[in-house]
C-alpha cells in the first residue's frame, strides 16, 4: 500500500553554535551540523548549484565534530556527546563503521593524512586515539591505539594533522596555549600562551587552528581575545600578528584560501564581516559585510572543475538568499576563486563564492535545536510558527519556507505555543524556566508574562479559540491555571503531580482537558466555581503528556502517554472507547483531522508519525521520515489535508495527505454530486463507506459552489483544488490560470506579487517594489530594527530597476549609493546627453574632493575647462597648459551621439521576435530548474507565465500532478490531448484503488479518445462477470458475450484495433491477443517501422485481464507480449529520454527472449547491440566537452542510428519524470533499486514480492512505456 502521507517540503535546521568542527567539505559536497543531524549538500552540475542531498541523524545526543575523509569523497566521520563515533557513507546513506562506549565524548576528530581509513579523536585532556575503521577485532585486540605524548594538562579544544608532513599535529587548548607534536623532534606542550592570559579570569581559548597548505612550518591560530597569529612551528615563535579595525572587533574563525598562496579569511565574532588577508600584510586586503550576526565557522574549499562556469543558469538560484552580494568597505580587489561555507552564531548557513563576491545561497535563520511545537496561524494557512529548545519562536511562510518573523529569544526552552484566535497576531508560549508569555508579532516584543507557576517548567499553553480572553497554562508545579490575557487569574486547578498537557474543547468554550503525571486525564468546566474536575479518566500506565479534543465529534477526546498508547475517550459515556497500540515509545504529538472525524495522527519518540482510523483502531500508515522524536503536529482547517510536523532532529516537515483522499478529489473531477463527497458525521463514521467529508470547510465549499455559475469552471475547479491540494505553488498556478483566462488585475490576491507572475505583470509589480524600496531614502532612520539597511534597500531597488530596463533610475540610485562608476558605465544606455550631464555632476563632486579621478572623466567628456581649473587649483600649471592646448586642437572634445536615419533602425518585428524567443527560453530554463528540484507545480507556473499552456501541462504530467493537470486542462485552450492523458493516468489510479466505476465516470469528462480509454479500463477489470457487465453498460459497451460476437464480425474487416478491442472486452480476450501480436510482429519484421506504428495497439493488448494472461495456455503469448511491450517501451524511453530505465528495459527484453516459449520476431543479438550502442553513446556524451564530437565505432554507430530510427521523434514528452518532492531527504530505510542497484533517494515503489523496490520516478516512467512489472510475471505495475 502506498503511503498516506507524502512529504512535500522540508525546513532544514540551522548550524549549531556549540562546537567548532561543525563544517566539512570534499569534492562536490559540503556538510554542516545541526545539534542532532548532519546536512549534506551536493553540487548539481546541470544548474551549477549545491542542493540538499541527505541528512544523517544517527546520533542521539549533540554532535561535537565532523570530518570528511580526504581520500574517499563518500565517507565522513562524526562524533557526539553520546560517546560514539560513526563513519557514514554519503553515496549509499548507510553507516559503514561505528565505535561505541568511548570513555568520554570526543571534542575534536580528524582523519590521519598519511594513513588510509584511519580516524583520530581526542577527549578532553587526551590522549589522542587512533581508530582503524577497517580493523576486524578479535578477542584481545582493539581497533584503537593511543598516540604517544598526547596527554595534556589543559583540555584540547581542537587539533589539526598537517596535510603533507607525516605525523605532525598541532593542538589548541582552552587556556589559549598550543601544543606541537612532530616525529623525530622534541614535542612542545602548552606553548605560546597569549601574553595577557592569566592576568584575570577571562579565558582566551584557541578558537581556530589551520596549517598553511603550502608549508610544513607555518600555522595560523586564533584566540578568542588575542586574535590571529602566524606561528613558525619549527622555531616555536610568533612571526606575525594581524591588526583589526578596532579593539572591539574580534575574530571567531579563520580558513586558508588554497587557491591563493599566503591568503586567508577570517570571520568576525560580533558582526558578519568576512575579511581577506595576506600573511605579508598586517591589515586586511578586503572586508566584506555578509550578515549582521557574527560568524561561527568558516570552511573553504576550491571549486570543482566545471563547477564555477558563469553560465546563464547561475542567475536562477532558487534557495532562499539574502539581498545583495555583500557590501564592501573599500574598493573592490580581484579575489581568488573559492567556495566558502559560512555558518553564523544565529544558525544561519550559506555558501559564498569569494571570486564572484556573491552568495550561492544563504539561509539567514534556522532553528539550531529541537523544535517542540508548531502551529498554523488561524486566519492565514500560509503562516506557521515554530517554538524550539533554542529559546526562539519563528514564523515561516510555509509556501516558500522563508522566515517571516522571529521572537527576541533568550526565553530558555520553548515547549509549547498557541496562536491567538483570528487576526490578533499574537502568540502565547510556555517555557522551561521563565513561565509563559504573549509575543505581539506586530509590535515585535513580549507584551505579557505569566509567572504564576514560579520556577517550575510550563509544559503547555492553550489559547481558547472560542473565548479569546482566556489562556490556560499547565506546569511542573501541579497546576493548570486559566488566565485572562491581562494577567488576572480566573481559576487554578490543582493536580496531584506535574501537568503536561491541556486543551480547550472547540465545541464548548468552558470545557478544558488536562493530562497529568499521575496517568490520568481530567475534564474541568470553567463556568462552575469548583476547582474539582467534572470527570477523571484513569487507564494509562504512565504519565499523560498530550490531550486533544476532536473538533467534529461532540465529547470525544484523545490522550497520548509515555506508555506508548493513545486512548480515545467519550466524555458522555465516561469511558475509553478505543486504545491505539503501535508506538514503541512515549507519544507526544496528537492531531485530529478537521474534515474526516475518525482520522487521527500521532507523533512519538520512536521517530514515527502514525495515521489511525479510530473507528476500529487500525494504524493506516507508519511514517519514519524524521530522524528523531516527533513532538508537534498541526494542520489548518482551510487546508485540512496539509500536515506539518516538528522533531528533535531540528526540522519541520510539511506533508500532503492527498493519497488518503484521492477518491474524493477524483469524484469531484468526475462531476459526481457533492452528496457522495459530503455527509453527516454519523454517516461518515460508518465502516461500510470510504472517506467522506463533514467539516466546516467542505460545507462552506459546497455552499460556495452552489452559488457560483455553472459555466465558471475556473473558480469552481480552483475552489475545489484549494481544499485538497497541498502542492507547493498550487495557489500560484491557479492564479496564473485565472490571469490567462482573463481575470482582472484588481482581483489578484495580495500575495500574487511574491510568486511567479504572468509576463504582463512583472514589469509593473517590480517597478512598484522598487518604488517601495526607494521610499527608505525619504526616511531619516531607515526601515526599523532588524530590517535591511537603507543602503541595502536602495541597492535592491536599483537591481530591480536595471532588470526592468529602467537605466536612468538605476543610475540615479547608484549615485545615491555613491557608486558613480556603475552609474557612468551604463548611462549611455539612456543617451549620450544624459551620460555627459552625469559625468558633469561627478566632476563637480570630484572637484570638491580634490581627487585625481577627475582627470580621465573630464577628458572623456570633453570638459577641458574643469580640467584646467583642477590643475590650476593644485598648482600644476604645466599640466593645465597641456590640457588647454589639447583642447584647442580638438583632442579633448565633447562626444557626439551617432544620429541614425530611419533606414538604420532594425525591423521592430525582428526585435520583438528575438525578445519573445529570449523570454520563452528563459522561462523554460527556470521551469527546468524548478522541475529538477522536485517542484513540478512551480515549473508549470513558469510556463503559464508566458502563456505556454502545453509546457505547463507537460510539467504537471511529468511530476505526477495529475489532478492539477486535469483541472487546469479543462479551462486552458489547445491541450485536450494532454488533458485526456491526465485523465488516463488518474483512471489507472482509480483502478489501483478498486474504483473501476469512478475511472469510467472520470474518462466520460474528456473529449479526446474517451472511448478507447474506457475500453482499456473495462478490458483490465478483473471483477465478477456481473460487475464487469455493469461497468460495460456504464462505459457504453455491450455485455461480454455481445462483445465476443462483435469481435468475430470484425475479423473479416480491415480494422485490427477494433477487432482486438472487442475481443479484449469479451470472455475470450486471448483471441484478440493472438490477432494483435500477429499484426505487431508483421509490422516489426519490416525495415522502416517506428515505435509509434505499434504503440497504440500494444497498449491496447497490454490491457488484457491479468488472470487470463497468466493462464498456462497463454504462456507463449504472454512472453511474446511482455517482450514486445518491453522492447517498444525501451524505444519510447529512448525517444522520451527516460535514460534511467533504458538499459533495464533492454536487459528485461533480453531475459524474456531467452525463454524458449516465445517467438516475438526480435533478435537477441540486435537488442543487445542496440543497448550497448546506446550505453556507449551515453558514456561518450558524459565525458566529452561541449565542443567535442561523440565517438562511436562504425558498428556501434550503425546500431545507434537504427535505434534512433526505431524510436522515432518525440513531439511532447521530452525528459525524465520527477515526481513532486521525491528528492527530499528521508530517514526511512534505504533501498537499492531493483533496476540498477543504485541507492534510492526519496519515496520507493515496491514490486509484487513486497521486497524489491525502485524509485517512484522510475516506476512512473516504466509504467508509462511498459505497463508490466520488471519481474516478467505478467502482473501490471501501477504507481499512478
């Protein structure tokens, strides 16, 4: 069974600020540490950017260090407070070695540079231990040895092996001293202590230590207060110190630039200033402000060959980035090429391209610790708040996963949070040490604190959504307290032990439930004056941590406990009506669905999210994508099938429950009445029926649809889609569909300008954005605390103007910023007259500054008078004379613009055509970027933004967004065939769900090939005879017996397709199979045939009922059908560029042809030769440069040409499928693909044995070209 929850988005954690060795890189990858997980990014060469590849979260406690193997790019090591070392294989995503039960936790680790597969680590005072990760331990032996002379009197903060000098090690200590160990020489321990160390209680530890990669002697060190020192390790002396701009400036980290001898970088501790140094100079060469908060760690690695080409793709980076590329404090110098992994003390992480002075990406903020809770904003389903162990609340835009706001922080641990009802824009939160508080987001400050629990932890807070005056808190002091928002205590409910959870009844504003350490659930009623509970529910065998009322069933609530169970209680019956067993650890998160009353989700310390049917207690799904305890679960009533979860792995993940409610959405698309989709709660709770809706949103949807005109298809489909869809960009897509359909600009949503806009709006919206940014220059104080500076906003406005072609506006803003050179360089694009006037203004400015830069400027503009005045004013009369002479001879003259006649102007039609092509190419390239990243809906938006409806449909089909494709296909023009394709794939989904009747209803709504598509469904139906005949009647076909007669009558006619179709619909489909295969073999025995000549017939033949195909008498026919489907499917894969399945398909053909029960008119040797030629071509294209020709042998070229001839051209589906969000990292079990033995990233599709797996994208591509399983069993593959 496919998963009912599909991960659609991931909010990655920030980098932890606790330890030093938290960045590493090798080859095309880099990694950084959150508290409990390591995030690995890998270079995508196609788009020349680094993308999140995987997350390693094997450790159970804080990670202290990571190190990448210098000789094996797939291996890196990690150490943790759990006294454990782990070696992780990135490519295979598995642990390859592990060292447990260390006597203490390693503070620093590093691979021995001269010994392969050997890792060293040190704990506190030493000694340095060396672990051979390939060592096989026998009784009495150990894989770990200790290094002599590495016991120290002060703890080691870090150590570094010399990259080339065998055995040479430098150690940095907590007191600021260092130790140097080198074989054959005397060891030096605790030397070079900073001069002021010991003068007071201030510690001055070493915070960074790096060997000069080009020297065996020199070492850079950085102390917390003493700064950076260059050390001669042979003389054991300081040979260089480096001066910072002020005494208040401190360096926190440093790194050598390997591509530039003698150059290194430092990162400031208090501000995000990156400084470039040379060892030959005591002051920085360049200072670049990258961020407002201080650096934590820098790690430099050189660009991989081919990774830094400045191609046109580089302008479409899609990871959240900061504005600008870093501001410089001085004139720009040429900087060496290098990639710099930058981590900041606020958890920010970025990759900075030093040579190009720009971010490859920058995620400004991220939680650096466990996220305990998450909640959607009641009046805005796009905003979600998260509360973390790191003491902050952050508000995110869930559609883009960008930070909207962050609380001031320093609140200790935030255990729970709850939004104020409606649009009040406040959040209540509970903390470990500082009680509870209300944060007013609009004001940016805490406006109320509740300290009634004293020093006890407050574990939960609940803001009454029915009565905004009341907030409940519960804590370790054994009280649940109801407060008014002004701080007045309304009621204190005493419990016998700590209270962990509380929740207001959404159907009764005065009813409150609590969960207590004494294993009981209590119900209180606020309207009464008594402090005693109305009900007490015993039953759990360990503390109750969470309680949650059901919003759709009166008096029903659930509780989660440390005993690993969830109990469902009926308040009216005063009893437990269901106990849910399955979790193997304490339960934390609980969430009822707001549309399906029996549906419950839970999160646990066993790392899982479970989906329950509370009618019978069955666990419908068990999701293990999180890498640690799952704490918070939330959804929004307006999007009831979008779920968010948060975890101790420091991530928040967003899920779609679309697989669960697929029959409902398809029913709407099939035009079924809403009575079959929406029902009363009692009816929905019936076990005999499939899922139906009974919530507020579905009822509002029905009312809205009843009021809409029947011919307003866009609004009707859009409204339905918004209820079910959680795909990133779905709202954006529908807005674009409406614009293409003629929607007025005044009807655009407020958030339209933040997404992908239609081409007719881009210029006006961007101009308005630039104007808004410019408004800051009217303000004396800029944009306020925490906002971008005035200079940053003006620079961003200028960037927008130049992209819009507003050259003059760009120039004026550059002048405002003091960047005259940039302004002057583009001013001729306005006019020569404007450039001259601008140069005149610059000359006046330079004259007042007495700058020599005025000389070339005046010469270029012909302003000899100003130049003479300048020289005269400086007493340089000879120079003044020379200038005057040159001017009189005409050498310095005012430039004249070139005057064109009307004949000189290019044809406007040609220019328009060029610009149109450029716009189309650019949008297609951007769409491909989104698509390759798993965002098929946003890719479709890019096509629709330039009125490319076909391109949008294709992207949706290739990303398995069939419901969206079918919906928008009905209102877009010219895409009927693609709309029918979407309906065909959805019909196959209905088959997988056992809803054959729904498949026919759906196909009845399309206009293209509906009869043939319906015939395939009926032919595949394997139900009883009566049910099949009913399906025939519904689809407009005769009963099975009548179909046999029709087929027999068609045998004499020249209509193979019709004859085969009716045989397949009859009780003797094998007769149609025999006729069809004979025809196919006749076609392929020719010399000029192509795959399209037999494709339609083979697809029809493949619709034969499975039980018939597997009968013994059909063995030969079955093998022939499977071989022909696989071979023609392979040809289709070649022409569609489904490259990952081409070789597996041809190998499958080869295996089938070796069976002695078939004669499919295919030659094994020819199939193998074509496959080898295709493989050789792929290898050749992978290694050649763009200017080189592909080299194949003469024989290979012949077979390759024949292969292309047989495949034929592909008019539409060009390129591999990428199922939406299928490339998001997961912590599910890692599988190797049955097709190619490679590690599968993302969701898997299991074949019929229940064990063999292939990636979901490969499964979809395989099913599109060959409907049968790769096992050759005759069973179908249906991943739709």
